[in-house]
C-alpha cells in the first residue's frame, strides 16, 4: 500500500516560533481544578461558573462592573510615589516602582474615578493587588483622601474597594501615617452625612484592614475573600493553636460580626446602590 503523503526532504521540522500553540490566557483554571474559557469568565463577572470561585480582579474590571457603560472620569491619574527614604532591600525602591508601573500599566496601587452607577454619580476608589501587592503607601493614602474630598465637595457617596497586603514597608512611617490620614478624612465624610460603602476583596489584610476597610457605614465582601490583620500562618505561629475552619474568610468574618453582608460579584452594583439609597432615604433604584 502506497502512503498518500511522503516527506521529500529529511530532517525538516516546524520551527518553534511557527507552531500553532493555544494562545496564552484563553483558558482559566480555578483552584478547585475547574477550567473555563476566558471570554466566558469575563461575561460571568470574572467568576468561575462551575464552582463560583471569584477570580482576583483589579480596578479596570471593577470599574467595568460598577459604572454604567464603563464610563467614568479618573481622578488624579498621574499621581506617583517618590522615594524619600532612598530605601533598598534586594532592589532599590525607585527601581521597584518603575518595574511595577511598566508591568501593570498603573501609576500606583489605587485608582479613583467618578461616574454614574444606576444613573447616579458615585466616587469609587479601587486598589490593585498587582501593583506591589496592593500595598498602602503615601500615594494610596493621598488618592483616597482626595477622592473623599471630591465626594464631600460634590455631595456624592464614596465607595472603597480594598485589595491589599497592608502598608508599604519601603515607605516605613510614611505609609503608616496613611491610616490616620484616611480615617480622619472618612470622619469628615461622615460629618457631611454622605454614605461610605467599604468592599473588602481577596485579600484585605494588614494596615488596610486596620483603617479604612473596616470603617464603612456598610462593610461588605465577596465570597471566600481573605480578610484579617496578620495572616493565618502568622496567627497560628503566634498563638500556638490550631485555627477554626475557614478562619479569616469573609464568611468567618461575617459570622463574627465584622461584615454586614457578603455579595456575589454579579450583584455588587445593585447591592451597593441599594444601601446608598437606604442610607440617603432615596427611592430604591433597580
């Protein structure tokens, strides 16, 4: 029997750069092993449809979810950190900042924007974990403070979306000062009788939890988010005791009274605006 195909030249192989591999990022695998197409994941609010796992997302995706038609105006978009302490560990802080900015396309670990959500103006401040672990430095504190000032000046509700590993060690005491700074600004927001909704996402830890993340008129979270001050490993080592099942998950935090409710990501826009309407005694929007 004659083969229908014969290679005329020997030793010919397809070059590696010419192979038709599946494009990277086309599929997403959740921690439980469920595989979902990236396009389907985006349509499902970045939640794995089979196991309901909420994938970590950043300000770009949250703005897309919460602002009507993804239309908004970013506040202070060019604000960037300095290196007043000339800090250096395995790398100079100034170099670390440049590398993070190049990798993420962000200026720092938080973005603030104003736009309409269910037809009414709203200020949203959202952290990005991809930028040096969402660490809270002087720029993060300043942008949150300016966002609150904008809310007060224009009489608008303020939403904070936290996703952070804590204070930024490379700025030492300057980063810790942001706890007092943002807390003082939120006190001014309360005096102006404007709603503050705090959304803690995975993870919300360290100085972020110790300050603005837990100061909302309404404190909410997504399912399965890690919320705490020190991480579970550190707590276990410090206490020498086994931790309860689900320790520091949003469900555990809710059960122990530190959250008001947990919301699926697809319901966030409706839930946030519902509580704003209730706080302001306005007709409920749908």
